[in-house]
C-alpha cells in the first residue's frame, strides 16, 4: 500500500507521520502496544484536541504501531494553509497532550 508519506518524525518518544491523501494532508501519531490508548477507537478519544478532531484509529501496513490521526480535508480547509508543516505541528500538539496525560497516570 502506498501511503503517500510526505513527512515523518519523532517527538518526546512518539513517532508521527504526515500523508497526502488526494489533495489534502493527514497527520498520525503512533501509539505503542501497552499504552492505554493502544487500539482505542478515535471516537472514544474526544479529549484529544486537534484540527477537526480525530478521524482515524487503526494500523498501517508496514508499521507495528496503532495510529490515531486527523485530516485536513474538511470544508473550508486549504492545503496551502493546512500544509505539511501545519499538519506536523498538529501531530506535535497531539503528542504534547498524550505526554501530559501519561504524566498524570
């Protein structure tokens, strides 16, 4: 499966990827096995704040992690504004929330 990955990174111990899907970008954060968010459906994670809210939770072929993610394909989104850098920054924002939550465990 071609995931059209345009950016990847690691931040505070969490991996993230940015994909281009059709004409917009999507961001995903990897949730490792054993984490309390592992295999949780995105609609049950409404406490995670990100652009447009979470819209994805699943595995990707070739990756060992469960991913949660969001898309920038909403009405009035503009790929010139919600670009790769914007999408990556939103991934970091999700990771900040997860790390804060981890500290509160």
